[in-house]
C-alpha cells in the first residue's frame, strides 16, 4: 500500500510511495464536478468548498472536472480556482487531459491520458464524491456509470437520483407516501407549441401567482414567477429552454424552510438537522441571483425559530420523504409552512456545499462542522450497499 504526499496541484495526484512505515493508507477520493448542466458553475463552486475543507490527513484527493461538453479531465487540486465569484463564475477548463475509468468492475484503478498523449496511473480509488448538480450528474446518469465500473460513491443511488431530479416524479412519489405537495400541472414542450391557449386556460385553474419551473433543473435556474396570463408565454420560454417539460405550480403563502438529511449508519434511520429558513422581501422569490450572487431580497436564518412540535413534524416528514425516494447519503428537503401545515416543495439529492449553502449551515447549527460533514459523507459512501 502507498500513501501519497503530492496531491497534484499542477500535475494531478502522485502515485509514488511516501508513507510512514506502519501508518494507515489514506483513502483516495475522486471529487467529481462540473458537468454538462446549466448548474456547471455551482458544481464547481461546491467542489471548491470540498477541496478546501476535506481532511487531508485521512484522504488523498483526485479532482476530476467534467467540462461543459462532457470531457472528463484531471484538474489542479486548488480550491481557489473554483471559488464562487459573481463577476466570473468558476468553470472546468479543458486542459487536454482525459481521465479513464476502470475498464471493468474487477479493478478500481484510474489513469489519465496527458495532453501530450502520455498515460499515467492515478492509483486505486476508494470512493467517488460526485458533486454534480442538475442533469447528466445528479439525475442517475453518473451514478449508473459508477455502478457499471464498480466504484463506490457518495450520495443517492441511481433510482433516487432520477426521481429526485425530476420534479414531476418527485411529487408523484411523495403524494403516494401521503406527503402534501403544492398543486401542479406538468406541461411538455410539444403540448405548449400545439395549443398555448389551452395550456394557459388549464394552468389558470391553479390560481395566480404561479411558478414555472424546468422539471429537471435546480439552483432556481429557469424558474419564473407568473402573476397573470400575459406573463405565461415568457416564463414558458425560459423554462423550456432548460428542459422539454416544465412544472407549473400554484404559489403558496407560507414560510420557506429547509431540512438537511443524512443517511443512517449501518442501516439505521435517517438523521435530520435543525431547520433553516429563507426569509424573503416582499414581491420576490429565491432565484439564482439571491442564492449565489449576493442578490437582494433574501436572508438565510439557521436555526430557524420553530415550536418544538413544528420542528419534530418537519424532521419526520423530511426523513419520510428521503425514505420514500429510496434516498441514501444525503438530501435537502425544502418545505413551505402554510396555514394548513407542512408542504414539501422539493428534494435535492446533491445539495450545494458552497460557503453560503443551506445544507452545511443546517448541519453546522446541528453540531456537525463542515470538514466533519464531508468525512461523514465519504464514510457513508464507503459503507452503502448498492
């Protein structure tokens, strides 16, 4: 066994032996980020947070960035390259390298084809941390790849990832589990093109304001508030630019709260955090700019003030939602607390880890630090039986 002392800031991880005799081998973690979705930059920023905080005494890191057109590249192990900057969002740049996954499930050896054509071994991988948001990563596609080549990974499995990514099927599964969700109607691009007047009349039955959301996107990308029928066409254009189907949801009046979930150890029950709350100004909603670029109109409060019975019910529903989609690893469950009670808005099976993200904030307020949270997730990935 070997333990690397060079994490590859310029050239990628070293495969030379540098271990202290008798010392345990550090586990090798592939941090996989970027991707083809519209949330590419948020994934990069999340990876930057993980690279900065992961316990280097326990883990060697192989940073694998997926470019916007889908190339798997070996990236520098430098968190500063992927910091969230409103003036210049981080991206995975194509440096000419190409990471090769194992050719079969009998090997966990990764290699890289360098820009000059040379091939270098990266060593055996213990676990992959797929910090990918949106389609082609959070939706089961990458999870399927990792299962095909036999690599353990952090987070939700193929089915839970696919269900959690698609808002229509998330709502369908949650309703079957007896969990309240916002009234909605799913509209496909072909249906909208064929008869926009009929769609406008149908969604009006939900009442205004409405929210139009791409069915398979996150980070509030492509989401629009619609206050009247004259605004629907523009909102549909924005949403359908992200996906071939959108959800049109009834606007709800209530507090917006979130609960972070971790899978249980050794088959135990899911663990839930304290509540976080998004406090919005008037006539606004929690859009991409508010979440990530310091936009006005939204404050994050954690822990959120709730009565003991309210928090207990939120945590019960969060755990139930997690189990209903067959969740593993982690998730963030988003709620509305309305006059009629709790309503689940969404489940995020790979929530953000940026410095301003709610998921790590909720666990920090629950007594689990950012580095401890990353270690816990890696260990959950290693023990999860797929």
